[in-house]
């Protein structure tokens, strides 16, 4: 009995030590903002090739909505939206890269879900694009509804909410399907074009982005009308580093609020000097210490808007050209869902 008691005490002590180590890890996270400032650069994880969201141009410079979100955070912290190193990653790589600290922030067409926050040690700072999962087929198939896909082969990426939604949709509607699972986005698109699958499923924005890249045969591909899920996309950071979380969250809100206030990259400097509007005076840092409350200069929001623009400018520059109307991505007072809490 004494030996048993000793063993139990030893196990209990080990458990306490383990718990204490876990608690210390939770209460003393790495200071991401300090690391960014020390290296003079934000490291941002983005998609490998997602037109409208993250894609290199002819000079190798990344462009897109997610890219601009990263640049806005860099403008807030470093004062220069160009001080970003973009690290393309796959759906399988993205979360381990963020968890390990290989990247500071993940802005990669990634859906905000409960499991990802409660199980992966991550937290989403907001939504930069409201999306939903859809299906694409070839026009020659004469398929006009997802309900006609019973028995189809469907191309899908592994380790995604897309894969789970696909299974749920077919099970709910008592239909059968055969998944064609391919990790790399370019490979899965090539498989669809080559006819290896009857349908390709992904976020509707990603499907539209893919079709926009087809310069000669875009009309051969059809987006079906069904949207089978809610896919709120946004930036994710490591849980526990709340100062960095605050900066990322309020950077996004600043871009949404700027559009609502009529502030843009072309007028922000003049308005910042001349405005008598109390809300705008707080926004540009002429009154209050909102920037300093996050460890930033009080003109943090002016830097973001001057260098990257408001949310509407980002959308028009990146998403409108691939043929996606603003719809639910409009401001709340224009029929959409984007809404920023008061910056005061």
C-alpha cells in the first residue's frame, strides 16, 4: 500500500508539474509584436496561388485581399506596409506553421470555426471576407444543381472544412459521391480541368478566382447556385498573445470604419489635418490615446489607410476584377455584413 501511495503521489506531482508548465505556456506567450519590431518585418502566411486573395504578379510581388490585410498590419506596427515577408503554404502546412512560430499571422482563405479556436491554440481576429462553399462543373455536363451530383466524383482538398462540408451535404441529401483528394491547389484544379472529377468544390470565391484565371475557356465552367456552408474567412494568430491579437483585430476594423467614415487613401491626410468630426479626430489620433493603448503611435490608423486603403478600396482592387460582387461583403449600412465596433 505504501508503494502504491508513493506511485500515486508521484503521478499527482507529475500532473501538477505538467499543469504548471501548461499554465505558464498559456500565461507567458511569446511577444510577437516585439519579435516583429526586432526583425523589422512581419511574416505572413498566405495561399500559394489564389487570384484575388494572394498571388504573385509578373514581378513576383504578392497581390490580393489577404496580402493587403498583412500589409495593413505591418503599416500599423512598423509604419511601413511593405515590410512583410510572405510565406506561401498549403492547407496541411498552414496551422503547424502558425503554431510553431514559423509565421506571425495566417491570412490564407481560412475559415473561422469553433474547433480551430478550441483545439489548435489559435484565435481569429475578425472576418475579412464572408464566403460560402459551392460547386463548379463543366458546362457540357448540363448539370444545373448540386442535387444532380448523386454518384459524382468530386475534387476536394484534404484537411479542410470544405472536405467536412462536402461529406455532410451528400449525407444529408442521401446522395453518394467519390472524393478525389489532392492537397495542392494547382494540382486539384488541373485534375478538374482534365476531367478526373465531375465537380470541384471549394469556397465560392476560390472557384470564381480559378475561373478568372482561365483566359480562353472560362465560359466552359459553371458555378452551381447552391451555397452549402458559411465560410467566414479571416486572419488567425496564436492564442494568448493578446496585444498582437488586438492590433490585428483593430487593423481590420479600422479599414471597415474608414470606409464608413468616408476616409480613403486619397483623402486621409487632408481630412486628418482639417476635420472637426469627433469620431474622425479619434480615428486619426488627433484626440485620445487609442494607438498608445495598443503600444502603437496614435496615427496608426492613418498609416493603414494611407498605405493600404479602406476595406472598399481593398475589395475593388482585388476581388471585383475576378467577378465577385460585394453582396454580403458590403458595409452593414449598405446591405452587407461588415460592421466595425466604435473606435473610441
